[in-house]
C-alpha cells in the first residue's frame, strides 16, 4: 500500500509546529505563533524512480506574551505528490495497544510497526502553575478507523503519568493537493496541557517478499533538462480553541541525480 511522502512530513507538523530555523515558515494569529520546518534527505534523487529517503521535522507552538499556548485541537493538511509511503508487508499497530502506556510498553507492543522517533516538550498546568515537561516521542504505522494512517505516541512520566496518542488518517482528493491528512488532537492532561515542541525523524527500510523496501521514498520531479525543482510541499490548516484558525504553505526543493 502506497501513500504520499508529504503525508508523513506534514502529519508531524500537525502535532506541533516547527522551530525557528533556516527555511522555517512562521504564521501568527493574535498572540499565538506557529513556526514549522521540515527537511528530507537525501536532497539529490532520481528524476523518475522513487528512492529511499527520511524526513526530519522540528516544531514549536508559542505565544508572543510568554503565556502557555492553547492546545492544538484539529489539523487538516493537503499535500502534493512529492513522494510516497509504502506499508506493504509492514506490521500495523492498533490504538488500544498504545493507550495508557509508557514508551517502553508501547515499543514492546508495537515495536515491529515503528517508523519514527524523536522528542517533545510540553507545558502542564499543575497546582495552578505551568510546569515544563519533556520526553520521548514514537511514531507507528497504523490503521485509523479502518483507513491507512499512523499514530504518534507521547509519554510524560512527571509530575504525573500522561499518555497522548495522536491518530493521523490518510485520505485522497481531486485537485492540486491529492493527499489529505486529518486529525482531531486528543486533549493532553484533561485540557490543561499543551505541546510546545516536537522533534521527529521518520523513515525505515525493511524487507518483504524478498524485496528491500522503504517506508518513505521520493523522486525529484523536475522538468526534463532542468537540474532540480522547487515545489509547494503542502497547505496546513491549524485550529485552536475559540475559533482561532491558522493557515500556512511550505515549499521545498530537490536536485536530480544523473
């Protein structure tokens, strides 16, 4: 089963938004600021035949006045055909196996379906004051309501034990953006928590049917005679409480391997 590369890169943006680094895109509404950045490697790829890649994302949701950011509630990402995801022969993790688990237990139950890893930071309202927390993030190939998707697993051990499982459903539509990623982000710590930073690396090589495969692969779809291309990677719509909605576009480039 194959899905678009852009799906992965931007589904990760969905959970959080991205740190202020070179090439980042920043959008702001009121005092809420979303900054995101995503890269893939290698940047030099065949023109026609998809080749294995990995995607790294680094993101942040912040406020201009230093207050705790509001929780991200919904995300819709409309993605171009920049590549593909292949899950044929890859184990599938189910959401119940991840609920109320530590990172170690999640890996015990769904390790064969793991396709990414990283770290996160969040703020929790605890005893009336914001407490910064951080920890490990894991990404698993999965099925969301019977459709292709993935799960991001976040576990907080202190000051309280909290598990957040973010389901990401993949679908398709006609038009400029052919792949659509949607999620309703579960509340963190009963609504008293907000993810403030997420760093993830996605990619996996595996074997199935005697063939070496890659979870992520892409080609550089530059016109014939051109050494590379710059393309619109995706459009993301980020929704917070109170009706606040923010939209951003992300562009990236690649070079053709001769």
